C-alpha cells in the first residue's frame, strides 16, 4: 500500500507545484504590468504638462478660438442672406426631384429586367449602362420604420 500512495501522490504534488509556479508567474506579470502602466501614466502626465506650460501654444490656441468664433459668425451671416436661402431651397427641390426620378427609373429598370432578363440598357447615343436589381424588405404591418 505504501507504493500505491507514493505513486498516486507524485502527480498531485507535481500538479500543485505547476500551479504554484504558474501563480508566481502570474503574480510577477501583474506586478510588471501595473508598473508599466504607472510609467505610462507618468509619461502621459509629463507630456500633458509640456503642452500646458508652453506659452506660445496657449497664445496660438487663443488665436484659433477667436478666428473660429469669427468664422462661425460669418458663416451664420452668409446662411441668413436671401441668396443663400434661395439656393438652399432650390437645392432641396432638386434633391426631391432626383429622388422621384430615381424611384421611377428603378421601377422602369425592374420592369425592363423582368421582360428581357438583361441587366444592361442601350442608350440612344450608342452607349450602354449597367444596372443591378435590389430588393428591399419592408417592415411588418403595424411596425413603424424610423
């Protein structure tokens, strides 16, 4: 019985030794990781301090803020001008027209594809345009799409 106990306890002791070694490795790695992270924090703080203590940079940033305010004010003035508002309204109308034209063209192209089985259309000027058929899944009735 002595030999059976000795043989069966050897793997357990070895396993416990492996776990202890692994735990020691893990602990060292954690300590090193924490130390490196602390060094990174220190370096980051030092770099931040360099920026904060530079008077030339501070003056430049102040100038940038002033110019930015002037630029925003000028843009606001320009967007309130009648010419700009008129162009914006015309642009919105043209975008709506593009959307309507695209929807009707999609319908025509789908019909063309269903009738011919071809995904290219010949143009009068001798060119061709390729198109692709896309299907969209609609929401269930009662669900609102937002």
